[in-house]
DNA sequence: CACAGCTTGTGAAAACCTTCACAATACTAG
DNA sequence: CTAGTATTGTGAAGGTTTTCACAAGCTGTG
C-alpha cells in the first residue's frame, strides 16, 4: 500500500508524536518543523520530508498545529484504534512489561497473560488471570487479539510463535534472542538488549 | 578508530557473533558467508562487506573458522574485557534486567545497583546492596564503572545522567523516553518499546 | 602437479536516505 | 491592499548503504 518508507523514518514519526504530546501538555498550539526537529534530535528538512510522504499537514509561514499534526500522526501510525495485546510469559520481563503504564497510555491494552508454569497459572495479575499457554490459541481467537509480546525463554519461543500465528496474531514483539520463522503477513520486531549493549561497547572501544 | 561503519552494520556484527556462538555449540568448525547470512537474516555479500571493513578473516574456497571469527568479532565489538555496569533504578525494569542472565554471559557485570526509594536502599539483591542514588558519584568512581543502565522515571533521568557522567561513565543504556543531554565523549543508546510497538502498528495498518 | 569446485574480498553499480535550496504561500502590520 | 517576514513542500544534489559480479586464491582429487 502507498509509498515506501524506511523503518527509521517510521521510528522518527513515533518520536515526533511523543514530542507533540509533550508540546501539547506544555500548552503549545503551534510548532514549526525547526522546533519539532530540535526537540526530536533531527533536522527541519528531515521532519518535512518525513511528513511529506503522507500528505501536507502544515501551513506555510505558520508551521503545524500541534493538535492537528498529532491526530494525523496517530492516524499514520495506526493508533486511532486501541490494540489488543497478549503478553506471553509471566516471568521477570513479562512482569515488568505488565506493570509498565506507557503501553496503556498509547492504546496498547494487555488483555491476556500466559505462562506455562503451573505455579503461576490461575494467579491474578491486576484484573487478569494468568492463562495456561496451552490455551493460547483459544483465548487469542476469542479475545480477538492482534499483537503478541513474547517474553518466554528462547527454547520455547518458536513454538509459542507458531501457536500465536495460527490463532491470528499479526504483529509480534519478540524478546527472545532468535530469529523467528513466521508465515507471510506476520510482522516481527525484535528487542535485544545485548545487541544494544554491544553496539555501545563498540563505540566505547573505538574511542581509543 | 579507523573506518566509518554504520550503526546497523555494528548491530549485524553482534548478530553474527551470536550466530557463531550457536554454531560453535552445535559443533561446527567452519562456516561460509552464505551460511552465516542465512542464519543471521541477511545476505552473503553483506556479511563479507561488513567484515571487510575490519580485515580479512576468511579463507577463499573454505569460509571462516567459527572459533577464529568469533574471537575477531569479540575484539571488534570490544568484548575481550569484561565491562563494569551500574544499574540505576531498582523498580520493575531494573529488577528484570538484574535477573537477566544474558548480560553476564557476554561479560557485562552489574557491579552496583542504585535507587532513591528509602524502602529499597540497603536491601540486598543477590550479592549486591542497593545503594542510595545520592552516593552514585562516589560508588561509580570507586568501582571504576564504565557503563550505566538508566531505569529510572523520566523526571529523574537527566539528573542521574549528569551525576553518572561526572563520575566517569562513558556509555549509557537509557530506558526513559527522553533524549538525554550528555557531554562530549559519552555515548547513549535509547531503548523505547513504545516506538517498537508503534513501528509494528504502522506495519499492520499498512496491510489494508 | 594440474584441474575442478568453492568461497572470499572488493571495486563498481544500484538503491536508498538525507540535506539543500528555493518557489509557493500564509500571516501580520500598516 | 501592499510589503515584509516566516515557514512549508519538494525537486535536485549529495551522501551512505546494499547489492552485484568477478578476479584471486584455497582445497581436494586423480
């Protein structure tokens, strides 16, 4: 569909949205590409180019309306609807993610939690009960869940992924350090802090 | 110092290293750029180009020695020495990170933990005592810590960052959703799961 | 040793991404 | 209404990254 746009451009759009929300909270009504760039660690030309792919949201001589551009970006990023998310894995990472309020604030609702540990299954987290991961497919279909967060051990993750895609999950945030095999139409984003740390140590080592 | 290399190339190097370690565990002694690429989700040409920036590690007609290339990559990524890391923030994220064994396995040693909550200060986590964040500068200098992981609330993070850089920290992994201001010579990597999720929903929305 | 079969390392080409620079246009003041 | 100032949207230029394609070189076999 539509134009091609790079992964990094999309990530910048998300960043612009965060900046716009900060500006909104601070009472600003308008913003120029210059200001938006400064607060988002990029350049004015980059901001305008990124936006121009999707349309024309500003007024010459004036800039952008904070409120209006925010709405446009939410539309572009697919944030007008809330997303129903399954959290799979109720260990340390799962628990940290469940508690994190930043997801809900952006419309990501964790509507089901799963684990395979009998000691955890049936326990309550907030309003949710921890389900047996064996029931993944049923619950995910029933609750019409679109996104899964995989916070399970690396040995288990491909199996869980297979179940999730059979149940109709179309997007996945994967914390396990392995490249998942997924059917056509399923999108995976990997989170790997070791890679982040190693790109850091690379930079530090280059210093000498 | 040497050549310029892109952030994404460095991240690929880290990925190759992970793949090599898997191959090593599986008993492979040699690997071609073709095989390495297939297991790291890239192309053979890309693998060879990435490596060629740093030297020539393979043998024509044969490929790369798993063991040898692994050693070379650890050298390039700065992983021959263990790194001393401070974990700042003993909340949900901090706790998940502390428990995560993947860091230690790669030579990242969490040698000090900090928090500002009087209820947490003085408590023991494993062998570590949670220090008052007010003592950050002293402890970080004393223990010769080079890297800090910032898992504190967004309001507090710039202050903590300032202390950390005064104490001599040169690399930072930042979990707070804000662009940190740092002195020359300090490198920051941001981790922001909301951006990951939003680049996911962008992809999902494009599907229709 | 010569030859066949692989696989690397690397210039050159292609693709992709960012920056530049300016015409078009909106707002404000007089 | 006009002049002056500000800021967008966008082709074109410049830069970076990825892919291509092939000569060079290693290994094993007869």
